[in-house]
C-alpha cells in the first residue's frame, strides 16, 4: 500500500507540474500579446501569426514578433534577457538569470548546452509561422570598438502555400570579441522548418544545426583588479577590462559545441463541427475586424506524438601546453 501511495503522489506531482508549466507559458503569452498596442493589433490583423510549441504537450502558444524600430539597442544587448543575470561580459557567453521565474523551463539533456538559452535552437524557442504573404525579417547588430566589438546578423524567412502549409528558414550568426582578454565567442545556428495545420491534423517539424565556439581564459589572476581597481591606475590613465591579466591569455584554449536536431510534433484532434462566427478583416489594413457566420470545428480532445533526434558533441582544445603552475594535475594518472 505504501508503494502504491508513493506512485499516486508521484503521478499527481507530474500532472501538477505539467499543468503549472502550461499555465505559466499561457500567462507569459497573454502578457506578451497585450504589449502590442490596439493600433498594431488592428493593422496586423491575421496577416502574420507566430507560434511556439509546448515541448511536453505540443500545444500551440502565440508568440510576439519584434517589428518595432524603437529601443533596438536595449532589446539586443545581453542585459535585456533578465532583470538580473550572471554572465561572462560577452553577448554570446553562457548566462543564467538570477530571477527564478526568468530561467528557462526547458533544460537540455546535453549538459554543456545549459546556459546558452536563447542563443541556440531548442524546442521551447523554435518558432512556426502563419502568414498571408511572404515575410522576411533581418536583424543586424554591431557595437563596440575594435577590441571589444560584438556583431550579430539574424534573418528569418517564412511563406505560406495556401492556408494550411507554411515553410521557411532561420539563420543566426554571432561574433563577439568580449570585454576581457581571451574571451571571444562565435556561433552560427540555422534551421529549416515547416508546418501543416488543419482542423483534424497538425504537424510541425524542423531540422537544424548549432555551432558554438568560446575561448576560455580561466578567469582573472587577481581579484583586486575588481575589488580595488584604483590600485592599478597609473596617474590619470585608467585601465580597461581587456588590460586585466587572465590565467590563459593569447586565445590558446577553446571550448566548442556542435549539435544537430531533427524534431517532429504532430497531433490528431477529436471534435465536431457546428455553426459559429469568426473574425474577418476587410481590404483596409486599419479596418476593425467584423464577425461573419461560418462552420467552425470544436476540438474536444487530441492525440499527439513527438519525435526528436539530437546529436551533440563537445570538444575542448588547447594550443601548446598549459604547464604545471596553475593546474598541476591535468589528468588522472
């Protein structure tokens, strides 16, 4: 009886966790959608819709798309990911939010990918589109001087074939030199995606690759450069972050990650048809939608299945030798 009670408690905990996660994602969705002004929602209408999938249940979650031209520099910098975060002073370095509810709900099984949320393809952030006309979005970021410059170019293309089929691709390239010695990173991610949506059957799939390269410097050699920076300033000349000595200068140590992914989520919806009303947008893009009579499908249940194939690899490479002064025991003998 005790074992049966443990099993029941475990099942209830799993169901409660999944329900809480689903509600949390829905709350985020509602909050993000409300950020668009009423004029923007009327102008966009149903011409462009963006979705993500719940990685556990396959439910569609409406996602916002960034088309604003103001505040771009604030949204693209690393500090915009959370109110408080810890990272290595680099746009593309591993990071973690210090706010519990800003941390990702999806944790990769390949532990070396943890900390790269939002920079690489994962099931929670992979997007699918529904658009009445072909859409392309290109984002380019470049800031900083020659020593600390950070650059990113990202593009998305999506097109519909009729009302049910959509396909497209994403490409994201980042090169960042970082604000410390031997701190540069480089990453490229690309994805080809497609979706099919009908009343009874839905399918969402993509194939893509992630490549990530990060130079390791082992950390700074003296904490006093951070705790007492005035001790190292010479006259009126102040040192910059790239002047702080590190354990492994000269870009001699690299950490690279490669990951290929193929994922397919499909579901069959159980339900019935009945008379109802749907929103209809006229020819004027600023015209408010009107309700028209039609036959709508009412789902009452669904059967879903997800196939996921992931191949991950990590390599740690050192140019030359590290010596025995810092790490005397590099390997188990």
